[in-house]
């Protein structure tokens, strides 16, 4: 993989040329910023920016005014190669709270090792109804220790509007959900996103997460996707590297709460 070329393609296709990621969301370019505005339980934020030192602070203030005017918490997805180089410091000075650094990892679907199966006694199933969404939210809360009500509403909206754009999967040990994850497919995009992979504590280290990555990659391959992208934590990065993903840059969420 030509890392520089693929990162440029990702920036052009998934950030500057971003498409709405759910029902009711809209994407617009305002000056040097591309942002998505969605319902309160959807994802609101800045996906791309091309700013200079002279105009960065004004652009940040403009996004704060836009989203706070709607009463929306929002995220500025800051990547390691975004300019100006001190944009992260400027966001913090404007009132944003940075989250943990993650690694943008990308793989060519055709080159991935996709023969991984779940451990004995575990099966992977697709989520197709409200009961399945309930289980995904339950796993999310147990795995990450965070409230999953917004995720729950967003998945229900997607299932009702266009179930093909977000594929949620569960790993079940018997009837007990032990891991959950999502594959997001934006029509017309060359990249599919792997999101929300979380495993409850007692089942970590047994290959469940790896199996869910392989399962979603097979679905993406069947849908004709060329690349997969993940915002990987330090825990998931080694697993993804063994499967064939490459680290291209960092990404740090900066969240603004009105």
C-alpha cells in the first residue's frame, strides 16, 4: 500500500467529500470546514478542515456558534496531519476537551486475512431488529462503561431508514452477548468504517474482537468496498496490524459541550 496516496484518497473521499452518515443528517462546506449536522442523538461535528493560522480561530468560533445555536454537543475530528500544526491547542483554548489519541488504520480488503473464526462456543449474528439493537447497547455499556442511549436511538433510526448503511453484529456465547461492533457503509464511498468494537471484560483476549473484524471485512468485500478504516485504540491496534491494517496517522476527538 502506498500510505501517502491512500491517506490523500481518504482525506478527499471521506473527509472533504464526506456524505451524510445517517437519516436526517446533512453535510455542508463552510469556508475551509466540512461539517455534519444531525439530530441530537446522531453524530454532529467537523470532519475536515483546510485552515491557515490567520483564519483558524475565526473558523473554530464559527463552528461553535453554529452547533451551540442548535443546542448540539459536537466533535472536531482532528487528524495528525491537519493544519495549522497548533490547531489542537487552538481548539482547547476555545473550550474543546480532547479525548484519547487513536490511530487511523486502513487496509485493502483484498489483502486482509479473513479466515478468522470466533472461538469455540461463540457465534456471530447480524442485528436486524430492536431486540438486537438492545443487546448491542447493553454490550457497549458493559464494555466501555459509558451510556449507550444515543447509539441505541441512532441504530434504530438507521434500521428503519436504510438498514444497508450500518451493519451491526453481535458475538453470542450461548444466548449471552459478549461483544458487538458496527460496519458503516456510505453509498458511493470507497472506504467502509469499522466502529464500536467492544468486548465484555471476561471475554477479552480470546479472539472475539478479531473474529468480528474478519466478519465485517467479509461483508464489506461482498459489498464491493476497496478499503476499510478504523480509529484504533492502543488495545486494538496490534490485533488490526496482524490482520493486515496499516497505521497512517493519528486522530484525536475534541468535544465541545454547550
